[in-house]
C-alpha cells in the first residue's frame, strides 16, 4: 500500500500532482509540474494546507520548463527544474 495509492484515494491526481513526493511526519509535500507549484497535504485530515505561488522559472525556446525533483529538510523545500535550477523555499517560523 504505497504513497501513490494513498494519493489516488485522496484524489490528488485531479490537481496534476506528480508521483515525486516527500513525507515528513504527517505532511506530504508534492508538486504540480504543469502549474509550477508545490503544496503540502496533511495526511491525517486529507486537507491541502499550503500551495505555493507559481515558481519563477527561466523559459527556453527549445523546451518547456518542468519541475523535476523535490526534497524536503527540516525547514526547507528544494525543487529542481528541468533547466537544472535549484529553487529553495524556507518555511516561516511562527
């Protein structure tokens, strides 16, 4: 019973969520490579608790820029795009 099965049960495919995710505690980090956004889902409540603004990428003439990889550390989200640019987002402390 994998994470992708859980995502299907939560109907995240309709949001264009890519299979590349990261689970940190009860929070599932995911990205939508078509909309160039990432989000955070609470797996207990099944609610999306955060969706980023579209990530600013450099467009190239020969191809569309896509999000390729996602990693999460304690307070940062790292997203690599198809132009090999690493985008780093830091969680605000409350």
